[in-house]
């Protein structure tokens, strides 16, 4: 009995010993810590990047532009405005447009561009008149035309005007060409055009200075909103140059511009398809005189006179003055303070109060 009990105990001990010599089970790994996330109910949105604004200022419009263009002499281009010459090309991209009567009650435009870079076609280009040359000189501009009156040619020589001529020019005449479609549809005299690229290619030859000389300064002031505080309602402006030409300017609040019309329809740029518009519309009254049997005019662009300024759907009387042909226009309000234009392009109508009228409402 004792032997059986001893044998049983020995068997139990050996079983336990053998179990102790076996492989231990792998330990259970601790769980990975959970990654913390932003549980804020309203996370801050990423800020929108600031829009790029060039560091320079266009002296003709007061708007930002790349600094390398600020000191350039603008291009002043003569554009035809007969009905048969429509549509004009590149006019909607001008910084300043001067519209002035010429012979027979018709008008022409002098369009100023601080830079013609990126402007594809311009035209149709027409001939010079002395007072248009004077307007170009007031901006120290490079004058671009096709022909001119005898007096205009004499002035170009005696005043030593830097110009490009599509009729009597030399190498500069190569910037012009006859557009075949316009020649077919508008007639030969309305088919001469040029382009920003052609103008810049010629200027790159170094024959004409492209930057203003020391001391040049265009002093026109601008502000973001040029609407005259004490102005009268003027959302619709009509300038009747003659029985042949009336221009209309209808204020468009969405764009902040006066949209132009002439010859009973919208004034559209044939190059861009855009209706011509202007932030600032100025009407300057001056004296004119007929010079010859053809009806060529003398238009006074120096001295002083009265006029109107329209911006933001309102209008006020102004006074203009200009000391000489090499100076820009200066504008003042009735109280004698300087006029600040709205930032943007300008359209200047120069008229004779004897033959032209201005209406607005």
C-alpha cells in the first residue's frame, strides 16, 4: 500500500517537472496608442493667398502696373473714326482717348498706351493734324500716324517730334501693313494697321528714346473712387460734335465705366469684341477756326477753358489749363482745388461750344 502511494506521488512530481521544462507562451503585446486627432468642432480654414499686385503705377490711369513700364514714353496713335472705318482695332485697350473734330464735321482719335505690349492690332491709322501732335507732346509720347497735313509735317520737323509715319516714313513705315479684309470691306484708305509687336520691334532698334528724360513728371492725381461728391446725376451723357458725329456715354454700375456708343449703336472694338468704356469722361470746351477750303481746323489746345467731368454716374463743371504744347492738361474744380480722376482709363472730348453741345441726365 505504501509502495503504491509512493509510486503515485513520484509520477505526479515527474509530470510537473516535465511541464516546467516546456516553452513558455508568448506574452500578449500591449495595444498601440491611438493617434490623437484634432477634435475641434470648427477648425480654422487655410487663408487665401493675397492676389498679386504690381509694385508700379501707370501714370496715365493710376492703376498698378509692372515697375519697368512706369517711365516709358507712351505710344500716341492716330485712329480713323469715319463710319466706313468701323470697327476700330485696339481702341478699347487705350489708357487715354482724345476725340477731336477734323475737317467736315468728322472726328479722329488720338489713343495713348503706356505700353503696347500684348496689343495685337491697332487701326485703322490715319493722318496727323497739328493739334493732335500738340496733344501727344503734352504726354512726351511717341507719335504714330499715316501721313498728315502740310502744317502737321512742318510741325513734326520744327518741333523735332519722335514719330513713325506710314506714308512718308523710312524704315519705320515697315511697322504698318494693309489688312486684306479691311481693304475689301472698308476700302483702301481704311485698311492701314499696325500692332504692338511691330511697334516694339522698331523701338528695340534704338532710333527713338523710349523713356522719359530727367525731370519729366505727369502730375495728374487719381483716387480709387473718382465720383465727384457734389456732382449732379449724369448716368447718360451725350456729346454732339457735329451733325455727322454724336457720342453717347451710358454709365454701367457693374463695371464702373461709361460705355460708349456712336453712329446709333454700341462702339465696339473689332480686335477684342469689347464695347469701348471709360472710367473718366472729360469734355473740354475750346476755340476752333476753319483754315482752308478743305475745312481743316485750328483747334486751341493751350491756354485755358471750361468743361465737364463725369465719373461714377455724376458730373461737375471743371476748369482746364495748359501752359504750352509740351505740358499736360491741368484740371481744377470750381472751388479751385485740383481734380483727382478715378483710377482707370479716360476719354477726353475736345469741342467748340459754337458748333457742339453737351447734355447729361
